[in-house]
C-alpha cells in the first residue's frame, strides 16, 4: 500500500500523461507509464471521483479516461 503522498505523486503522473491526449484506456495508461494496470485503474478512479478526470464510453466501447479540463470531447463527431 502506498502512502497518501506517494498516491498523490502517482496521480500527478497520470494527469501529466493524459494531458493533451485523446481519451486513453486503463491499459494504455499503464503501458505508457510502465506500471501495473491495477495501479493505473485505481489512480484513474480516484481522479474521476475528484473531478480531475472524466470517464468516457462511446457507443458501448471500452471505458476511456481524459482530463476534465481540456483534451478532446467525448464524442468523436464533436471534434470536427
């Protein structure tokens, strides 16, 4: 179990990874950061609860996550 400070530092890395990217799956975040998927998932859900990250599901596809302040719209058609 990580301490609160370590969790906050890890969450900050996840936020930095998501910055400027289209919505990412848990696996893409884990691969991008070189961490276990369960750690990435836990961080993404903490960040979703805090409102820093939004969970996006388009047309029944996999759940993806993006920053809530910026990034790409959840609907690919809205990106035109």
